């Protein structure tokens, strides 16, 4: 079954609203083995929506629409559907009664606009929407299924979950199996060189999704026999993970900070942080994981040099002779940190996030990082880029990966 | 000028990635008076992308594409563009040299995949991408402009801002003037009650954009005479800001952390932080502002109670008697903080981010915050919600707003 999504609304085209509905629907359909072939966002104009319906019906068995069902006059999806399917509108008593009951509870008086909203296309099978006033609509027209839903995300999700997906599952036989392999510290092109030769022996699809020093690899296959497909994907995943080696850190929705947290838990170790240029971002990443308090003690944000000296015991002389951005200073930060916070491992970061503060010798994007235990540390100096926020994010990822490697080696 | 956006990538269709690029581009084009007529998301398949290009070129003067420019074999946008425009590929020395310089800095070896990536459509005018390896491409083919950009958001934004928008602005005549008024600590409905009566006297459009304790109000108008339109919008903005009062904190892209930073700079005051449940997020927000080192000294992430005692001098007895989540403890955290870090003002946050740790008396989402100077503090206890990440973000916004109000009153 091949699906097209149509999202209707001027607000999508002028960028006032991000279309999160399509991703949600795409994933929900994907999980029951239906592939979305195309997504189209259309303005609130009759001719454009009608043209979108025609394009969609040509190449799809299933067309899911969201938006354009509200009570205001820019919402015209129903009229376009009637025009497209050559049918009239009828008054829906059941919808009117539902709205009446709903509004009585909230002490709202029904207006003419609400009566108009109860006019429904003759050919529609109505889907009850417990989250709002506009019902969903299900049509079978020529050889295509059309479904129209409100654009409000929680109303759409309710209708998909309770009405649309159950109906589609009943008629779908295709199965899709997917697995995501997560990597860090290796560029997409180098990963491809490791993975592509392996993949020749496996009949699975692959996609690379790079983002800020990490690359996710998605392996997938669809067909009729779940068990067989699951087996093929699993076998390919094992081979791919073996080929990647150290840069592999987790599957599916596992984040790097989650993977590092799991390693710390397994080894029963406690962590603390000392951040300068990342200004709290690394600690935020670590503590965004639920349950992180079982292995994260806390840290010091040593933005000013006084704080490096006062809270981390870094000698002002050391800063004066090597500069605040130096591995000598980040090493001293880890030592001072672990002397004052009862943790086993520390991470220290000092760098120039930019846009100011760069020099010839240490340009913007220079970052020094130390990870390790008292008397057993590992340090690196890297050069990232010119964008402040990306420098902060990339430095935190790099530091987490250094800690991950330290944990794997010890 | 009528534009179509084409976003390419299987990850969009299966819902692994939300298409935020289209909204960003839609808004950027809208701002220079270009209307997006349609957005289409397409899979990584030659025929489908080609069909998308054909549909787009039929009804648009401008086609902006994102995605499909990476080094792996699922990235095929360039081949499709060559096929569509009937041209070959040529090796781009300038691109190869740029990649070589970039990778030398990071100690990465160039592979054959990188050489392949330097093959470019003959008909393309290359747009230099300072944020990544794949350049943008500008084509004028028949009567339509085609632009191809990488799908990585910060690379796309760089190319749009520095290369594409300046070229398009030069050729546009409609003018759109808009101004955003930013507010914090007041719900959308209360804002509307303050603003709507004012707006009856002004012929400008309005949109409310709520997000995590803040509401942005956008006022806009378009037409042909820039000066007149600018005047009307400016007058409306002055009236709206006066009606809003204290919750107003800034314009356009000013963030709350930026506004607080400006207040600190004006008053010549230094800030420090003591975070428990927000785990570094508040400090990250503050230090995401360029130049924040001139007023932010640093802080302590006191996740474990030992750190509250060791680095902030909070008496274990106080924690035992009132609980770590109490205004007594956050007050002590500010006092200890300002005793050890040479700053004028401190913020302390302690709370239960969840999902675990809640009690009958202090459920998940309970957060205590203290702001102020030594001997002059203000504390509040609030109850947010059940989502860990939203609790962290909302608590940081609430704390920044408390500091803002403290600064305005002193």
C-alpha cells in the first residue's frame, strides 16, 4: 500500500507552524508496513487543494489529509472533497448532538458557525473525534482510500490511533522492520567505507543520518513474512556493528549521554564535571537522562578564572603560563574537581566558543578536554569551527565520547 | 514570484526526522515578500525526485531543494538535477581544495568518496558553504531558478542567509514589515485581552506564538511602500508594548537570557548560579549568549547533596529538616554561592524534574527558586508538570524571569 500525506494550511507555507503531523503519521504508517511515498503541504485555496488531491490519487492507494476542518472561513477541505468526489453535503445530527453535549458541559452557546460545521460530505463515513468538535472522515472513492482529519496534533493523533490505524492494519499485509545503529566520532564517508562492503551480502536498505559529530545508520527491509525479514535485518545489524567497531555506541533511541550513563552504572562509578566554554551544556546533556542522579554527582561551571582557582584549586600561575585554554589547565581542573567532589571520574572542558576571544595561536573553536580519574587522565586539544552554539554542542559530544572510550578501555 | 520547496530524504517520509527546514525557509521567503505555494517531501529515489522537479517547475518561478547532497549512495540529488537539466558533471577543484583544507585541520584523510563528492553539475553556479563540505548550487534553467542545498539545518541556514536570500532580495518588489514583541510569565489569553482592544485602532496583522512560559507576538503588514508600512507597524508596536507592561522583555530575536544579560551589563552586576534539578541548563542558557563572560562568573551544579554542602556550604541539618527541595535550601545555596564566587547576584534552583523522586507533599514538577544578593533574596516554590525535559526548561525560564523582575525593581 502506497500512501500520500496532504497537509493543508497557509500557516505551514509561511513557516508560522512546523509540520510535525507528517512525521508522526509517517512513522505510525511505517510501523504497520505502509510506506509514505510523498508529503505535500498546500495553501488554504480550493484549486490548489483539488490539484493536490488529483496528484495524490494518481499514484497512491491511501491519501491522508490533515487541516482545513475548523469553523473559520479559511477552512475549506470539506467543500474541496465534495467537489473532487462529486457529492453533496448533508446535515449530521450525530455530530450536532455531540457538539451540543460537549459545549453544555463547558457552558458555551452554539452558534450558526457550529451548525455549518455539522454539514458533512454525503460520501463520508464519519470517525468520532473525542478530542474536538470536527469528526474525521473516511472515503473510499474509485480505487483509493481518502482520510481527512483536523490539523490540531492531539486530535489527529487520537483519530489515527483509535480509528484510522486499526482500519488500515486490518487491510495491510506488508511488514516493515527497521533498526538504527548509532555511532560517534567517525565521519559519514568513513562509515560508508566500512559498511558498504558488508551490505553487499545483505538484502537490506540503508540510510545515513549525520548530526553534530554523530551518525545514525538505519537498516530496513519490508515484505510479507515478519519473522524472515526480522532475521535478515538482525543479521545485517550484527555484521554492520562488527564492521564499525569502537565508534558504535547504541541502538534506536539510545542517546550518547544515555550510553555513557549505562557504562557508568555497570561499572558502579560516579561522575563529576568542570565546564568552562560549554557553560553547563555538558552537564545538562548528562542530566537530561532520567535516573542520572544515580551516577552524576554534580560539577562546577568555571567560566571566570577566579572560579577555576576558588572551586577547582587551579593555580593562577598555571593559567598565566599556559593560558586558560590548555590541557595543563583542564588536567588541573579534573584534579581539583575530584579532590572536592566525591566522584570517581571527572570531565573538564576549556575552550573558545566564540565569536570573540580567539588568537592567532588559539583561534575560535579551540577546545581542550581532559577525562579520567585522579592520577590517570587523558587529554586532547581539538579545533572545531566558528559558530558559538555548534562549538558548545560539538565539544560536549566530543567530551562524552572521550569518557566513553576511557570507560571501554579501563 | 511563486516558490515551491522540495525536501528530499526517506527519513522525512518515515517520520524519523521532522521537516523543520521548510518552515524556516517559508518564513525567510515570506519576509522578503515571496510566497511559498507548495511544499513537497520526496524519497531518495531518482524517478520520484525527477517527477517532483517537473511538477515544481510547471507552476513556480523558484524551486528550493534541500537534502540528498551527502557522500553516500542514497544521496542522489545532483544526478537527478543533471538528468533533469540535461547536463553532465565536472570535477570542482575549488570544492576539493576547500574540503582538503577543512579536513587537514581535523586530521581526517580524504577518501574516494570525498573525490566523488566534488563532481558537480556543469550548469550549477556553486554557492560556498562555510558550514560543511557540500556546496549549494544555483541554476537558472528555462524560466525557473533552482537552488539545491544540504539538508543539515545549520548548513541550509548559512547558505540561505549568505547566498540565496541576498540574490532573491535583489529581484523582489513587495515589502513585508514585521516586528516581534516578546513576553514572559503571562498566558496567551491574558495577553490577547490586553492587546486586542489596542489593535482595533491599527491596520496590522497579529499572530501569537506561545512556547514554554513565553509568548511572542508578531505584528506585520505588507504592501508596496516600505516607509509607510514601517511607520504603521512601529506605531502599533509602541501601543502594544505599553499595553503589555512588565511581561514585555524584548523584540525580534532577543532571547530572555539576552535581555537579562543586557540588564546585568547596564547595572554593571556579576551573576553566578547554583543548580540542582536543572543540572546545568540554566547556565547553558545564560552562556549561549555571546559575550556573557562579561557578566557571568560561573556556578555550581549541586546535583548530589554532598556537593550542596561541600561547594555551597549548605548545612546537612538544613537539608535533613526541610528537604533538598525547599526555599530554605535554595536560600542557603545562594548565600553559599555568593560567599565563594565573587558575584553580586545569584540564582539557585532545586526541584524534582522526574520521572522519579516525587512524594505526596512534593510531587514531580515541584521546583524552588531563589534569586538575589547577599541578604536580599526573593524565593518562590512552583509546581510545573510531569515531563522531565519540560520541567527543566520551564524552571530555567521561570528563574531567569524572577531575576529579570528583581533587576527591574532594584
